[in-house]
C-alpha cells in the first residue's frame, strides 16, 4: 500500500519512513507527488493543523494521505509551546532559538515536566481519522546531544537519563510520540 505523508519536514519524513519500514507501507513524500506549496498551519490545536495539511493535499491532488502535527508541552509554562513549538521564538524552524527561549522561560522553575505529543490525521475515503501519541519526560537544564531535531537536545523521556538527541535514532524511534501515533494508525489500517 502507498501512502503520502503530507510534510515538507525532511527530518520527520526520514523518521516516519524508518518507523514504518517493517510495515511494508510505501511512504511517498510531497515531492514524490509534485506538491511544492507551503501549507500554512493556522489551527489552534494539533488536530486542526493535521487536518489542514491532509485537506490541502486532497484538494490539490485528490489522493488519500496522512499528516501529523507535533509539539512539546511544558507543564510549568501552561503547556506552551504546544502548537507553536516550531515557531516558539518567532522564526519557523529555528531550533536553536526555540531551545534557548525554552531554557530562558524555565530559569528558576523546579517543575520541568513535559511531554511530546503527536496527532496524525489520516484522510481516507473522504473521512479523517485521528491517532495520537505521547511520551512524557522532563526538560534538561542544558542542551545535550547532536542527533534528532527540534527540542530533542532538551527532552529526557521518562525512564531514561539521556536526551532524545543523545540517543540513537533506533532507540528514539522505538519510544517516541510519533511512533505511538503511527502504531495506532497501522492498527486501524490492518
């Protein structure tokens, strides 16, 4: 089975392909279907942003697809940055600035509990189905590691002492929020 993953994020595409490799699903990128437009994420929830993406692809290409919206929620910051995770410091996708802002916002705070969330929207046969994944953890006091992307250098999942950015992609992908949401989608597809 072929499925289009509605994302321009190369890191996410690589991660999704690695996680889904054993399932024998063939994942196509937006480049594979010649879709080069930017999709503006104007939703206020992960569900809304994921739906915006699949609806845009379906409207342009008329094909079933799936998209995710993910983010980091920090308890002491009223679950911010949340849906604004990629543009927390202003510029979309500036990971360094986002991480530095997060560290600054947490200065002096003892509660460093956080979670990564993913919501996948699968548009199939004219209907959207949602799947969620979550991994709990804490925000480290300083950045560590060179793997991964986004907030990976700051996020330590529960039960581990290393950040996502210090872990091999195999370990991270086996416990991540995205993996959990993708597993739920695969169950549905079976």
